[in-house]
C-alpha cells in the first residue's frame, strides 16, 4: 500500500511544482527577459540595435544609488521600530492580547490598505494635519508653517510611521502565536527557577527565540517594505525616491529614453533582492509560523 502511494505523491508534487512554475515563475522570467532585451536596445518601441548606453547612463547616475540607499534605510528603520514595538507590547500585554477587546482590535490594522494608511498619516502629521492644529491651538507654534516637516520630508518620517502602523500589529500577532507554540512560558519559569531575573529571561531566552523563529517572516516583510509603492508615493519626496516610485516615474514619463533605464533599475533591484535572500537563507532552515 505504501509502495503504491509513494509514486502517486511524487506525481502530485511534480504537478504542483509545474503549476507553481507556470503561474508564478514563468511570468517573472519572461518579464525579466523582455526587460533585459529592452535595456540592451533589442526590444521595445525605440529598439535600434545592441547598445550598452542605457546601462552606462544608469550606473553613472547618482540618483539611482541614492534611491537604493534611501529605500534600504527606510525599510531597515521601519522593520526595526515595528519589531521592537511588537516585542515590547507582546511581552508587556500578552495576557490582554489573548482575550478581551485587544485580542480583536489588534487585527483591525491588518484590514487597512496601504494607500488608506498613507492618507491617514498624512492627515495626522502634515502641516495642515491634526497634530499641527493641536500645536497651534495650544500655542506651541505661532503658525502652521512653524510645524516641522513630518511628511514629504528628508528622513521619511511619514513613510516610516505608516509602515510601522501596518507592520507592528502583524508582528504582535506573529510573536504571540510563536510564544504559545514554543511554550515560552514554561521556559521562562525554568529560567527563573535557575536564578535568572525578568530582564535576563527576556533578553537571553524569550526575545532570541522569538526573533529566531520569526526570521523568515521578518526578512520577507523587509523585502515587502523595500518594494512598497503607495505609501512612499503619497508621503515621500520627489528626491530621493524609493525604488518602486522611481521605476514607475521613469516608465510613465514622456521621454521614451527613460523606459530602458526603468527596466535596468528593476533588474538591478531584482538581482540585489535575490542575492540578499540567498545570503540570508543559505544556511538557515526555513520554518514559518503564523
């Protein structure tokens, strides 16, 4: 019986792999090939023969490098703040998050689209937003122009705030589930019985286990933030721009010579993200817990 089921399972696995390749991998591969041909002048509306000129233009532009560094900066800070906040709230309010109002309210931000979150942050943090009006009414500033730039600013404060608003609840739920699945309460009691105080238990037992188990999800969410579009489009500056916004802007401009550059930036981004994922997951067993 077992010998008859093994070939059947292998056949099902092969079919599933083929379907995944056809639905997910093949479109990306074809798109990458078209983008590569377009970048070398071998495809598209302005194709005129093989050329390296577009690649030279991209790699000689400081704007591209600045955009990549800016995107990595925003993604790193957003994930760092979100994870830190989620860990603190998970450990401080774990009982409240398991039952009662908070156990349901924590899921509400997950239903908010990114563009809605960006608009909400804009209404709160802009110079004409809620915080600036409160500061003006409380005489903290003399005029609305005296309120600091918190959206469309150099440091991307609005972008970071929007991503934290969306990511922190997700990580709180993730860490809460991991806390239960890993039986961390028993491990905490064991560490306490061996003489560890509450800070040592959190720093040397609870937090390392949670971060280690959540590592694949953290890495993938970092890539998600790195390639986000709606939030930086509304809350970001014209320069520098995040990668997705820069690529979209070059694709939509009237200058057709910007289209090959957009494809090149997208290809470089794909290669960098792929290399990052391979380096992170090369020696790490992937285990997902939700």
